[in-house]
């Protein structure tokens, strides 16, 4: 059985994230999605963001990562902390492929001894980012599922 892994804050979950998840589901027998806590980035609780993935993809194993290292950056020390944290969360699983659309994919794949599966890193298939959505949720509404949009507005914008 081949197991894939992807990680993110999903703040909010959008069609680009879903493209990565769906690509992994096409290629793997099982998929693990790690959802990072991100209280400095969004008011949407970790369990709500993880819940979107559980509702939209009921067969996926979702791990809520609520003790994430606070360090941000690409120094050797910081990257190693994040790698070790991810490895601790998937201990006992043999990860065949790591899916991302980020430059850290290659390094994380090596740490996991897994294939590096970069998906749409240039955003040519789905040209959106969570940052864009957070800045203009109404204008970017077509890039997010209705359940995500409702929570985004409810928690981050208090307009419903």
C-alpha cells in the first residue's frame, strides 16, 4: 500500500490545495494530510480547518498539528526542527511520496525518504494563494468551497 503525505495551514483551504490533494489521491492508496496550527495567520481554529478536509475528503487521514515549531525561515536549524516535527507526526507510516507546491518539498521528501511530487509550483493550473483569498475573500470566492467561505467570513471577517 502506497501512502502519500502533504502538509499545510489551509488558511483557508482553496482549489490549489485541493488540486494537490486530488493528485495525491489519484496516485496513492492512502493519503495523510497534516494541518498546521496557525493562530498568528488566521482566527479560524485548527479543528475547523482540519474539518474542511475531513468533510470534503472523508477517506483521508487528517492529523492536526497543534504544537508546531514557531520558528519561520529557511535556515538549517529551522528546517531541521520542522522536518523532525513532521517525522514525529508520521512515525510508523512508510511515506512513498510527499506532495507540495513549495520549494521545501525536495528537502522534506529527502527527510521522509520519499519521492518528491511537486504539483503546480508555478500556479499555472490554479492561479491562487491563500494570501490572496485572505485579502479579498469575496473576490476570490470561486477558488474556495462554500463551507470554507462561510467559515472564513465567520471567523476572520465577522460579516455573517
